[in-house]
C-alpha cells in the first residue's frame, strides 16, 4: 500500500489521530510521538512548513500487517515466502512530482536536546551497482547544511557499493509499506530488497533522474562526497544514545515531492522504529531454526529493544532440540543477545507465559547456552571496541524424560459463557 493511501486507510478505519494545533519540529512533535507511541498520528499544522507530518504509522505488527493487506498471524510466513520468491518490479515514468529547493523546506525533526542535530530517521537509500543491482536499506541522516547530510553507514551492502565506486544514489521518505519492511531484511547482496517488497505487496518503481525508486512521498538525489563529519549523538533502538563517530557526508543535489506530500517522521527508539527493524529478523530466525527442528513461531520482543531479545517456540521431538534451536536462532540474527526457546503450547507474544515456562520448566545448571562473541553495536553494555558480549540461550522446554502433564496447566473444568452469569 502506498504511504499516502495507507494514511487515508487509517483515517477511514478511525485509527488515525489528527493533531490540528500548530506544533514545532523542535522537540514538540517528537514528544507527542513518544507520549502517543503506538497510535498513528498526522500533524496537520507544522509551524513554518506547508507539509504535514505523519508518525507512528507502522508502530505495531497489526498495523504493519494491515499495510501489507494480510493477517497478522501470517506475517512471518508471508515475509519468508517473499524472501524466497522475490519478484522484480516494473519501472514506469515518474508523474506528479514537484521540485523543492532545499532540506530547509522539509519538516525534519529535532528529536532530543542531546541529538547532534536534526535527523531524517525514516530514510531508505536506493543504490544501484552494475554487478549486484538495486539495494534498499535504512540509514539515519543528520542535517549539517541546507544541502548536506552526514549518514550512519555500517559495513554492509551500501558501504560495499560505495567502496566499489558508487557516487550517486536516491533517498526515499514516505515509502510503500512493503518497501518499509523489506528494506530492513538482511539478505545476500545480489538479492534486490525491492523485489522482496514487490512479492510482499505489489509495487511499481518509477524512474526519476535516471534512478529506479519506489513511489515515495519525497525522493532526493544525492551524491557521496569525500568529506567526513561527526555524526551523533542519536537515540537508537535501545533508547540509549549512540556515540559520536566520523561518518560519510552526502550532498543532496535535487529534492522531489508529490503534490500534497506527507513527511514520514520515525521516532528514534519508538515502537515504529522497533517494529520495522525487529520484525524482519523473525523470518531469518525461523528459517535457521527450521533446519534443526520443527519451529512454530518466532518473536523479537519490544522489551528487548526489538533487537536484542527473541523467543522461539518449537515442537520438541528430541532432547537436544532446545539447545539446537538456541544455536540456530543466534545464527538467524547475529545481533541477538538473549533467546528463549519454549514449547509449542507457550504463546511467544505473551511474556507472562514465557516467564511461567522459565519458572516451571527451566534449570539454570543445565538449560543454558552461554557464549562470548561479537554482538550488536547498539548494546551499550558490550565491549565498546570489539563489540563482544555474553550471549545466553535459555531452554525453557519440557524434558522429554519427564511426565509432560506435570508441566502443563489444566483446562477449565467446564465450558461456560460468562455472559450467561453476569
């Protein structure tokens, strides 16, 4: 679903909260986003700007599923199918865009007083390489002038493209929902994330200034420079501030926006940030665990920053299945710090059930896998130089040599309808 269409859909369903009072891009919008986290918002009157701001749009798995037009319970299955069966999208001519003078004309937010500056946090970079093809990935961008940004670029595909000589690329804001999630999926360099997006929910690409890009609200054409600049601090998934680093500067050469464009603001460390980053890791974990045992469900938990903690439910058939699932889960998401493996009677989305399984089915002396290895750069407790961390897997499954019924809650003694009694 196109970003603008999704906003209209949310309004029709009564799920969009409109803020008509004038609000500032400096701290006021971000504060309201945090206070109303989980609720889609549209700020119609942004001081100093004609363009409205939408926020918290994909701040839950259910909203994400609605944007893809599927049932929430089918998210992992649908993402897995799209990863395994990408469909290259068609490219059409761009229509209905107008040119904007500079970054100063966009309602870019200043989120926190500790931030290094105003940040574009929802930007998806579309880069093309002669050998590997199109790549779509998220990169936060701190504004340093009316036409320059400093980008956080990790040593992944976009970095590889730059090392191979890439200069010009596109920056897209307000993307179709399938593009928003596919751009966070980690796949081999030669796999086009936009083809995964097209498989998730059909999209067309548009050609603008020689670049094939998603039909987004705002499209910028930018160029990598040789300049390096301090980037940060920036509040990340862990809701702690990432450190200041020297990062690449990009020059924004042109900015295009749809007529009546809506700027997509993504709250750093908010539920939308966590949903879009964490949910795409579930199919990769599911895929790896399915190689060693029968897996039922996977969940990257919001309490674990939607990055560092995961829960996997399996149908246990062999005593070693729990520990095999732990090792496979860490392979499926290398940044994960703690993983909890449960039986298939436990709802991975219900933390009370998971904690109950830990209380009644777990023995720390024999049911833990502990390893020391490189983890996530987002974990403030990891070694600041090597990023090494202690990873722990918790096997909360019932031992097969025990009487299974002794580890289960009984069903209700009768089937009743409480409404008949109240």
